[in-house]
C-alpha cells in the first residue's frame, strides 16, 4: 500500500526547522494530528483539518487508524521514535504504510551541546514513569539523559539523587533545546534546581558520595538489599538460580511463592525489557515485594496476591517459571510446567524432604537435571570461629520441549 501516514518531527524552532520534504507533506495533508504546542508552532503551514491529540492516547490512535488510506500527518517532538508516538503507531500501522521525517531529537541536541558521544549515553524518561525506574542506571561515571515530565522534574530529580547518596552528580538542565529561547543551567544535585520551563531535559553526570548504595551489576545481590521476614532465596543460591533460569531480553518470568520478590526483581534487573510476575499468597509479603521492587528500580514488577496453583490462571504466558515456595503443594509444579511456553525453563528449589520428593517425582516424569547446593558461612564458636552449613537446597531444572 502507498504510504498514507507521515510522522513529522517538530523542533522548538517550529517552521524554521522543517525540511522542504516535511513542508511538502504538510501542504498535501488532509488532516494533521498533534499536540497543541506543535499545531501552534506550525499553524502558518497547515491547510487541512487540525486535530489536537486527545487523552487518553489510545483515542488518538483509533482516530488515526480510522483514516487509513487518506493523507494523514502526525506531529511529534523531535524524533517520533525516541520515547514518542512513533512506537505506539507502529504497533498498529505497518512500516510500509508510513513515512517518518524526524527532526533532531532532544537527546541528539543535548549531546551536541555537551560534546557527549550519543552511543555512550543512556536515555531515560520520567514522563508518566516513576523516578525509581532510574535506580539501575545510577552507576558512577554514567552519563544519563532524562526526559522531564514538567518544569518541576529537575528539582525533584536533584532531591531524589541527593537522598540516595548521589548528591555530587552534575545536572545540566536544558530548556527549549533547538529553539530561540534555548537556555542551559548547570548545577550540582545537592544544590537543588528551581522550577524551570515545562519543556526541558536533564543531562546527568552520575557521581556518588560515601553513603550511596550502587546497585551491583552481577546477579546475587546481598540479602540486605531486600526487605524480608526470612522468606528469601539467599544470595548464593539466588545467583545460581538466576543462572539456571537464564534470563534473556524480553523474557517473562513467573516467581511462584515469591516471598520477598528477590528472584523476580533480579530477573528484571538483568535487562530493561525483562518482565516478571511475583505470585505470593501472603498479603503482607505481597506488599513487601512491591516495596522492594520500587526501591531497587523495577517498579513495573507485577505482584499477584494469590496462591498456586489456583492463582496462576489469567497471568501472561511465562518464558520461565521459578518455584521457590510451595514446591510440595499438590499441583503446583505440574501447573507451572503446563503454563510454560515450548522452550521455556522451569526451575524449582526445595529444602524439605517433602519438597525434594516432589522434585524427584517431577524429574522422573519430565526429565531435566537435579543438583544439590550447599553453602557454609563463617560464624563464631565461643571465642573461635567455624563454618556453619546453611540448609542444603535441591534444585530441579528442565526445559520444556
């Protein structure tokens, strides 16, 4: 089909920044969708029907699709495919039916102003997203570009960083990048940042003080990173468990009998696209999982306050399942196995004889591997020291054909 949908990136310089190709498309468009600011900036060139982008965004997508085949233009800030409407529309309109004419993104402009190599910078957004999602990116020496929600975002970001021990970080606050009113202010996070123009971006050079807790990049976080009541897969066992689960980009995990949520949280920390559902029947623990997820930078973790196997219905199909609690409960392992997609992994840990018996039974029925994991930790014996063994863990790992 001949492309009918054009996505045009608009800079803060408005009409002046448009290419001849973009001007030609606008002249032919029967209808132009865009935010009020974009429509105002390009008003001198618009000839067709103009439609302010509605809320919720899904209503606007439906209106665009309803005009399939007509010359339609959708306006967006900078590059429509950088945290913009482009990705949303691409889920509904084939790439062969659209043409994108981007303007320089705010990320590209900020890097140009700072002399930063864009491939070494991580771009994040707090537009409709919690600040906590930035946590995994807070690595000393990292360079971040944070897309702001409004004029209060830089100040809120400065306070949030300072509270977490990243007060020495440098913040470059850019307003109206690429436009005639462009302005830049550089501050230290601990000094704070007053409100600024609503259209802004914050470039962060991450620095930590002695109180900062930098999230390690390795699997197997210390247990004290998590709030828990003792029901937690311990650090050493968790590291092996994550290795057995083999997280991959975009993978969906069920963490059954989640306890503190440690395995689900670490699964999501492996890659920003990883998703997980923590299934926990105890309401207090389920609430605790949510707090842990927010504190460790994966607030998108889904928590199902339900008991397995009955509570597993209706959840997104998993690529991997970890059963850390309720291994010996009738039907739990079978339900987890049946829910798995072909090629998916099932990992289950047990410390009791009943749990081990259940793992031996499913190993006989489904195959896979069984191993025992033992850990000994140094502790005091009077005035001396000795290694004390922790409870031995039996682990079953299998891949569904």
